[in-house]
C-alpha cells in the first residue's frame, strides 16, 4: 500500500540585486530577522544595469519560475544612470517575454535602497506568492537542464 504525498509547489526565484542598495537591503532584512522564502536565490551584481536580459532568459531556461531585478532608486544609483539603462532594457525584455508567452507576473523590477530591509522582505514575499499562484514555469524551460 503506497501513501501518496502531494508536495506543495515551491517556486525557484532568482533575484539579481545591485551591490550598493538592494543587496544591502537584503542584508538589513536578514540582520533585522525579517523573513522571506529560502527559495529566493540572490545574485549580487555591481549595478542593476549590469544585468543583461540574456541572464534573465538563461535563468528561466535553467528552471527558474520567476526572476526579479532589484536596484537603487532612480536618481540614487552609485553609477549615476545605471538604473535608467536597466529600466529601459527590462521594459523591452518584458514585451519580448509577453510575445513568446511567458506570463507577465514571472518577472519584476523593484527599486530597494540599503535602508529598506522591510521593503525587500515584503517585495520578495509578494513576488513568491505571485509566482506560486502562476505555477511552474514550463514555457522557457530547457528539458536538458532538469535535475
């Protein structure tokens, strides 16, 4: 007799965080003991403009269910205008993802400063819940990359 256990879907989230603001905000969230799901994997980048749209497509290809880009607030970028470039790139990427059929809620751009640990935690919790409601990403998943 076998007992079937239904495992709850836990989305895999990749978060690209700029070193100067968002990563520090994540650090503040951790040191303040604010929780967000352990399924959020943070990748620290020097600036949000360093994130090539191909990185996001590759994350989806490797099995990510959602990708979020976090950077400094516009006007507060350590590199002056980096987040403006990132915002333009992501706008174009989102329209391309929409064209190929990836749901709108699987990607997100958020501006989080180093002093906003609460906002970082809240943003991650909201994003994970949104992606959980969408279910597993199968649109861009490369079947060769499965475990």
